[in-house]
C-alpha cells in the first residue's frame, strides 16, 4: 500500500510509515504547498495512493465527486504526531487493507474509527 501524506501533516509521517513497511511520500515532494484539494486527490488517483490527511473537507469533496478512488484516511485525533497515533494508524491500515484497495473513507478519531465505502 502506498500513502500520500497531505501537506497538513508533518513529513515525519513518511519515515514512520516506511519503518512499518509502507511506501509513503509527502505532498511537498510532489506539488505546490498551496495546491487545491482536488489536485491532491487527482495525484492520489494517478499514483494509486491512499491519501492521509487532517483536512476534514476531503470527505465532502469525495461525496461531491461520487468517485470510488482514491481512498482517504482522515486523522481527527487529538494528537497528530506519528510517534503517538502512528502505531494505531498502521494497525488500521493493515486491518482495512482490502477496504482501502476497493475505495473507502476512513475517519480515525481518538475513541473510534469510521469506515465508509466509496462512493458516498
């Protein structure tokens, strides 16, 4: 599974995910820091990435587009640092691998995880 880390999350996610066997790239190495959300979604589709973000608008954008790709994982936890929420995220990515390959929106919160298959 390949992960595209949104610019609103630290580039440290790339190294953390790599240490756990996941290929990851930070948006800052692919495109402009002020790119529109649609551009990130298109890059994720082209590169067959799962988009990891903290941007709550991504779920709305997926719903409006009525698309089955890309999968988006939305971090809505109180602490976004890889060393804090990272182990939980890696477990979720592994557990939901099939759903993410098919197309899903996964919302990760402190106390729960929500999964919606695409399109929504």
